[in-house]
């Protein structure tokens, strides 16, 4: 999932995790230089 994208374009991907509790999960997104470019927090039920 490290392909180059054109500005304002989107892509989809899937990453599977096995969670050990129902705490909120924050996923951080970074670019190819490992600089943070965004994050999203999910509630787990």
C-alpha cells in the first residue's frame, strides 16, 4: 500500500487486526517519508 497517488485522488486498502479489548483505536496515516499525514479514531464494540 505504498503506491504513489496523484493529488486529490483516493485509494482503498484493507489491514486486519485482532483487538484485545473495546478501547477506542486510533489509526495514523503516514507518507513514504514516514511523516504523519492524518489520523482517524474508531470506536470498537
